[in-house]
């Protein structure tokens, strides 16, 4: 077990004067979120950041609610990129970064976020002072009574950890800290590093793209910092809740695996990949909600009757070749298959990351926060995770980097 989180704490310098603040492009992706977008833009407009140093870029992903014409009327100074369909969050973010031209600093903001007055100044100041390459905000729920995100980590198979989620804000979350990733809904990054990383991974479409880019930022030797004074309010999943849950689940299952597939070194990938895939399969089974599998069990079959009448009856009552499972489990199935069915492609993407890495896995494990977090409470799932990690020799390795933030198997 690791010591407390203080070893990850960092010191941030004094406030940056207005004349030393750079021009920042704030990229906002929108998809049928006109009402939320208006609230978001109004909060940004009330920022104490110099107005002539904020470039607002809105990338609209095929909205049908009149978002684009409304933007053109209400926010004429905003740069608008209008797509004719939903290209996904990651391609849209990259479009926004490109549309911003040569602006040296990029901020990414969800359309369901309201920023506090000092949010942008506090978010970019550590970058301006040269303390890190990327920053993430302290995100609260809409009424500010609970935390939504206070720096990101992950378990060993890529399920992102939002530190502090649902905890009340307080002193435990008021110190700047090194993190594995910043939430993509309220983060900043230098253009230089963003381009060095080739931006967000467009294969992800959405979800866990922030874990991926943060992990890759750290692998390049750059630091990502949590900035508690950069506060904002987040209407969690304000856009995604309009999509069927199985579509969201497919992306989450696939992308969590892809984060690990790209980032781990050869030794750790070889040791952890069997556990990653086995746990994904077990989780799919849990969500399949199968009450009875007797018809698949030959050992449970009764005595087989013979004769013409028995044969006729079997033909009449022949079982369908299809069998229904819960749609969430079907989403898991397709997410896993997206990884296994395009293996050569993902190995090429992995090679691109591995060629440029400058930091070893052991150094970054401490940023995971909860590497052993057991995402499901089902007994067989817990036993499988523990048993596989013991067999690979990784249980002891990862245990050294658990921060005592709760029982990882609960």
C-alpha cells in the first residue's frame, strides 16, 4: 500500500498578471445542447480572464435543435465549425484545435459545464508558469455540494477513476497534485504538446479519450496537474444521457482496453492482457442477466425419447438458433470484439505510442490511485481478478501503488 496522496502534491506559484496571460482557445463540442451551451457560454463570458485573449471555438456535431443559427446570432465572435453529423467528441475536439489556428494554449470545455469566474485564469496559470503541460479543473455537481472530478486515475484495466466523486468538497481536495489525466470536460494543454501527441485519438469517438491523452502526456515526460482553484459545475452526462446506454457501454468497454493496449510496456502488457480480457468477458456475463442456462448443459438433459412421434415433436418444438441477452452485455460483446477484431490496427497504434515514450510504467503506477479497484462486486468476478493478478505476479506490484482510498475489492 502506498503512502497518502501527499507525495503527489505540487506547489503552484503566484497569480499571473493579465499582460502575461496568453491567448487561449476554448473549444466546446456541442450536439443538440443549445440550452446547456447558452449557460456554458454565459459563464465563460463572465470570466475574469481578459476578454481579448479568449477565442471561443464551438464545434457542432450535426445538431437538429437550431444550435448553429442560434450561435451565429447570439455569439457572432465565436468560431463555429458545423458538421453535418455526429463525428464524435474526439474528432470534434481536434477540429476545434485546428480551427483555432496558432493559438498557443488550448482549453477543452463540455457544453454541460458552468465555469466560475476565475476558472480559466487558474486553469492556465500553472502552464504559463512552466509548472506542467496540462491541467484539469475541480469539477463540482450543479449545486456545488459534491465533487464530480478532482483529478483522474485508473484501475489496471483502464476503468477511469474520478478522484473524490460524490464526496463533499473540502480540504482533502484543495491541494494541487500530479495526476494521470485531467477530465476532458474542463482541461487545458499547450498546443505544442497537443500536437506532439497528435491530439485526441479519433478512434475513440468518445469516452476515456481524456484518460488516453493524459496517460500519453505523462509517457512523454510531461506533467498533468489538478488545479483545485479552477472550479466549475458539471451537469454530469448532460449530452450522453440522450443516447442508448448500450451505445455508451460499447465505447467505455472498448476504449478502456485500448488505453491499456497502447500505453503499457511489453512486459506489463503481456502480464496484464489476459486479466483485462478475462475480466471484460466476466463482466459481460454478469450483465447478460442469464437466469437459467440448463438448455445449454448436456449433463442436465433428460432421457432422449425415440420413435417417429418423438422425432416429430422435437422438430415441432425445435429451439431457436438465437438467444437473447441484456443489451448492455451485447454492448460489451461488441466493444471487446472491436479490440480483438482489429488487432493489427491497434498494434500499429500501440507502436506509435511506444516509439516516443520516455517514462516507464513503474513511475506512472503511482498516478493510478486505485490500480486494484474491483469494478464489480460479484463474487466470481472478485475471485477472478485476484487470482489472475496473483498468477501473473502483478498483485504485489499494483498493491504497492494503492493509496488506501477504500477497499479495492468493495
